[in-house]
C-alpha cells in the first residue's frame, strides 16, 4: 500500500509563512519522493489557497482542511462548508482530531455526521482516533479504538475506494515528545486493521492507517517500516520544510 506523509499545521502560519514552507517542501521533497508516497498538508483555512498554489503541478502533493461544518450552506456564523473548501482545491478533510474532540468538545454524534457528510460531498476523510493516557493505563486501548471507529463510521454509507484513511494518534503522544513505542504502535494498528476489516470488509484491508504523535525526523523511518503503518500525521515536526522533508523521505 502507498504511504501518506501528512502534515497538520494546526493553528500555525500566516499565508506568507505557509506559502514559504510549502515551497520549501516541494523543493526538498519532490525530486526524491519515492513513487509510492504522497504528501498531504492540512493548513489553517486562511492558508489553504496559498499552499494549493505552491503545490500546483505536483501530482503527489495535496491539500486538506482541518475542519468544516457538515452542511451545504446556511446560517452557521463562523463556519466553513465543504463546498467552499473544494473551491480552494481541497480534496481531504480531517475529522475527529483529539484537539477537536477534547479541546473543542466535538462528540461522537457530530463526528459521525461530519464523516458521512464529507464523504457524500466527494471528499476524502482522515478519521483520527486514539486513547487518552488514563484509558491506556486502564487497559482500554482496544475498546477505545473500536468505539471511535464504530461511532465515526456509523453514518457513512458505502465508502468509495481510497476515500477513507484512519490516523491512530494516542492523545498522550501528541505534542508531548512522548512517542508510542514500536510494540504499542504495532498492536494498535493491527487491532485497527482487524476492526476496519470487520466494519468495511475488503475495503477495510485497503484503508491506510497513519500513526500520529511526536513523529520526528529521528523516529520516522522506524515508524514507517512497521506493519500496518501506511503513513504518518505530523504536527510540530511538519512546520518547517527541512524537518518535514526528512520525515517524508525517511
Ligand atoms: P505532534 O506531531 O506535534 O505530536 O502532533 C501530532 C498531531 O496531532 C497530528 O495531527
């Protein structure tokens, strides 16, 4: 399966900063990107267009949105509809990132609606899942993965091939410098793979599963070589072209 090298820029970068980083990424990554890899950047809304323009002509560099509201249009002050994102050249959206679940208060029902709506609008969805530290300590990793996958996919109809990716991002490893060890990643990804197979059949076996949580140039190669790791979703270490290029080419 091909590997997805994804950058989540969270609430960082003005347009000019985003464009400069995107251009650095193309310069440093494009000439050596292995044929089975794709780069995907999730900038803040305001920088999506600038990044898309910097990626113009690069078939294996894509742009996605970190968030959206699951309606076509309407009286939703402050929100952004998927069709506005399509207009900016976005093909992907993130749903269920732990910061949206635990900082912004998005719950399973809304996340299920967002997954279904974005898929129906023709977007590719990266559904983020992962346990908190107290859930891990209580031995509930598998239960949390099962619950978040089942809930997130509960309203989605037939999912087109290639339209779904899952990112396993243990909450305790995000932005902390604390990486899940290879054994933990292997276990969580194998469990996620089995569960996706149960829910989606054959398609579940072809759904990319990304790892996220303190991925750095120093650990990317080992993580990317693990079974059932079909890419990475990178926060802090994706903010410069230099650092992200070492991950994308690891
Ligand atoms: P860090 O790579 O900064 O730990 O963030 C991971 C993440 O949240 C990606 O979505």
